[in-house]
C-alpha cells in the first residue's frame, strides 16, 4: 500500500507526548506490516568485552594487489592480493567510492559477524563478498551508518540475492527515520539525485532497528547512537534531504520539526549518523567511524562516553576530511594525537592530505588500507 505524507498526520511533539517511539511504532505497524521499524534496546550496564576483532574492508576506493601483508604490534594486516585459483583469473576485487566493512568478533568460543555499510553498488558488494569468502548465512547483524548512497547503494541487491541464506529477522541497525529520506547531492563536483533507500525492499528480509540511542549489536558490539557535536568539528553538508513519502518511499514527516516540514527540503545535518565500536579486552576501543560527517573526534568521544573506556586501540573508517581546508585537517590530526589511539586507519572519504599530515606527525600509528585488507586485532 502506498503511503503519502497526508496518511500520517501526527506531529512529532504529539508522538513524544503520547509515548514517543512506542506510539510511533504502533502507528507504523498498522501501515507497514512487517516492514515497520523496531526500536533497539538501549545499553544497560557495561559494554561487552571481546577477545578478538577482525575488520575486513569489503568495499573502498582502491586496491594494490601486490602490497605485502605485515604484522604491526599486535595487529595482523592481511592483504588480499590476487583472487587467483587453478583456473585462469576472470574476476578481480572491485574498488569504488563507497564503503563496506565486515567485522568478525570472538569472545571465548562465541563468534559474531556484522556487516557495516554496503558500498555504492550491489555489483561491487556481491563480487567482493564472494571473492573474500564472506558467508551471508553467518551474519548476525547489519549496520547502516547513515543515509548516503555510497553507504547503502549495495544493500538491496545484496539482500535480494541472499534472501534465502540470511538468518530470520536479521537486524538492520540505523540511526532513525532520516535514513529513508530522498537526497540530492548539492556539493561539487556534480549536483543531482543522490538516491533513496527503499524501505519496501527491506520488508520480510531484515528487521529494521532504530538505534537513536546507544544499543548492543550482535551481543559483541555497540552503536554510538546519534553523535553529539561536542568538539571543534562542524558538519559540512554536501546533501539535502527531502521530507515526505511518495508511493511508499521516503521519510515520514512527523519525525521532523514543524519548521523543517514546512521547508520540505533541508540541508542534511546527519543527526542519524552512527559509529560502531568494540571493547577489545586489555586494549581498549576499536571504533568503526564509517564516514564521520559529525566528526571523527566526536564519534570517538561519543564511544568513550558511552563505554566509560578512555583508551582507544584503533579507529578505522572514513573521516570525511577530503573537502576541508588544510588548517582544519591539521586541527583534526592534533585532536587525534591528544586522544592517542594505538592505530589509525583512514578509509573512503578521509583524503590524502590527512594521510600525509598524520604520517608526518605519528607514522608509527598509521596503517594503510586497501579494498580487501583485513585487520586482526587481538587482546
């Protein structure tokens, strides 16, 4: 059933006064059936501790097939190399401007698998998952960091291909209704339609879990929930969100303020953005920042505040510094130097200026990643 803006008439304050998420969930239940979102249970008590975390970069910008594997401290850096077999090679890893990471964690004999973000195209995600030997039947949870196409573009095709292999009611964690807004890219170099996540395509395949507050993921990891702007970092908005639903696609307007609803199209402030973290026994936090539109420092500080753990063992992901001027990049490097993580692994939208400045400042902490690289962090 197509649901237009007029179908749901509750204002956000009415939802809050009437029981918040519970009332809104009940409303969507009557309209969307099993496509409705659930609300993730907030963290209670200490964050879980794991013995090992292996993060595989499934999709990123480029690959160097002959780069060697190496061991740095307690971290194994495993390169993909060539996808060769006893037959002539016919496929290679696909690199594109998008991001997807697979995290395998272990606690005793217990293993969990989480796929964080899904790249720009399903072709790249499916191709790379198969070449990397990622078994979709082992996935315990999915996380979408935010509603940009280069992070969700591969999701629907991946789900459609593997629908019969995935665990029943596989949870997909995201930071709120904003993930479903249609978007326009408004920044250089090319402006235009930046796509929309089709909630109807998720129906019956995954269980959408809104994690607006910190939440446990697959028993081993935790999301930050929505990230506060608590440092010098500011949002540089390269996209605009269209508020409303047409033919069942888009974001429901009651989740926005009256002023935002009247505007109809608003600059994206990434209030829904999530980071995903692990607490590695004896080492500290391993933080997967994904894209860091709200700031890499803000994402790390949010994970520290939630967990009560100050030590950061590793931060890996996009830091969204490529569009910023050099002085802002240097300020970000200085803030990371103060946090003092053991390892920093920039991906995706971070940009070469950050890599060059950080390498000059803290070369022993910097690890280079390519599409297909696997980082194994042991306690």
